[in-house]
C-alpha cells in the first residue's frame, strides 16, 4: 500500500471522529505556514526554551545532520529506507500539530519503514541506533513501524552522540498486534532533539510505549495515541534524569476515540544540578463514543538537589459518563526523610541510603519494560547519573 501526502490527509480525515477542541493538543496541519513561529506564549510552547532550539522552531535549514544509523533487525522483522513519494507515511493518521513536526515532515527525504509480518512472534529486540557525529546543520527524519495482525515484537530506537534532530515517528498496530516500542535518548550534553510520535492501535491490539531520556541539552518528545477499534490498549512508561542546565520535556495525548479501550501512563523522573528542568504534560481525551474505557496517568518526580525546576500537568477531558474508570496523579518531592532514617538506623551511611532510595524509585518502572538488555543498561545509567551529584564526595 502506498500513501502519498495528499492521501495521508484523507486517511487522517477518515479516522477523525470529531475535531479535538483542546488547547493542549491543537488542530494539526501538514502545511508549515499553518504553524506560526512560536513566541513562547503559546500553551504548547510555554515551557520550552525556544532560544536553545537552534532554529528548529523557526527557519533553520534542515539540510541534513551528520548521523550514522546502525540497524539490527530480529528474524521476522524487515526494514528499508523508502523515498517519501513511494512510502506509506501517514497511514497512522498522524498530522503535525506544531511547527517543528510540520517542518520535519516537509524536509524528510525518505522514510525508514519497519514491518513486522502478520502472526510473527519475534524473539529478541530489533534495535536501531542513531549516532550523531557533532552539532552542525540540523536534520529531519521519519520512521514508520507497522506491526501486522496478531504479531508480537519489540523495537528499540537508541540515540547517542551529538546532533540537532527533528523527527516524526509513526506506529501502526493492526488488529491483535502486540508491540513494545522503546526510545532511549542518551545524547551528549550539547544535542537538541525534538520528536513527534503518533500511534494508531487496532482492535484488541496492545502497545507498550517506553520513553527513556538521559542526555541532551534540550529534548522534547510529543507522543499521541488513537484507536482504530475497540479493545485496544496502551501502556506508556517513561523514565528521565535531568542534570544541570538540561531541559527534558515529555508531552502525551491519549485520544480515546473507540469504546472499551484502555490506557495506563506512568512517568518517573529525577532532577539534580542547577537549572535542571523537567516538564511532563499528560492529557487524556475521552470522547462521547468511548464508553467502557479505563484510563490512568501518573507522574512522579524526585528532586535530588537545590536549583532544579519541575512542571507536571495532568489533564482529563471527559465527554461521557459511561466509563469504567479514569484518574490521574502527580507528585514532586525531595528524598523521603522516613525512608532515609529507616536505612540510616540500620547502619547505612547517608550517601548509600540516598542511592538505594533512588534505585527503589526507578526499579519498579524499569522492571515493567521487560527488555533485559535495556533494563541492565538503565540501572547502570542511573548509577552513573547519581555519581555526578548525589554520590559525589563533598
């Protein structure tokens, strides 16, 4: 199936139940001109440090970042770079809702398409590693992952090195598919990465979406989900660690546009160092047709040092009372004095007690990822982050 950009607009229109009237998720458009250069006063940009985006939000040329891409696909998974004109991009119903996403859509010259065959049960993870060779010209990319009917697979996209990168990612789960999709943003300290992701979940399909962010100067991820049939579900897990001067922003939108669908969002972050800033915006829209749905979103932040800033904004927009359950929670706090006292009363020194509390804070979430190689890597990375401040000798 080949979908041109004009056809992509038709697909998006066909999937739309009614217009989304939400200041947190504006109406989309493929036309860059429909997205004015943001000033920072707009709701969707008010937390983002625009001056540090290296022109991605304005008119900086997206002539091509210096990147290398290494692909290791498991048996039963295929991948190939396809020219935009011959690609199937847009079949998820994705429509850019901000200027950077629209610019990246326009500038991408090809789409890397990953396909999981119908009924394929894939052992092991398929891993795409993107390595920036230095902060130079900005670039744009597009990734499309299609999980066939009743398939089961894991795809990991890992980012490292330095780059200025704008990107669109589409996830399409056909009926009965199960997909675990993991992004690990472990950029160098000077990288800038803005990514828009959109998932379309078929009837009785299940998506586990995992976002892990450690590195980068400014990293902003905008993830949206919609359903193309009843019974679908998404589990969205996030883990982030903001250091001195670093800005990490996660924005999520779950559009319950079909009955008996589910969503469960859990994001946890830690902040340390002067000027570390973490932003989490969660928004769930429950439409009139979405009877019998169940949703919950949660964000927890652990403040490790003075001088950090955290913004956490959960939202629920409910248009029907015929739901199984809906709720949200958000908390930002320092170390729990009772936990530290308990550990120190048993002979554990203060630094080790703090280390154990942070690992305990993250470990239950890490175990839910259920990708052993990633879990081991994350435990090691958390330890390395702690060594920068919390475990550093005074």
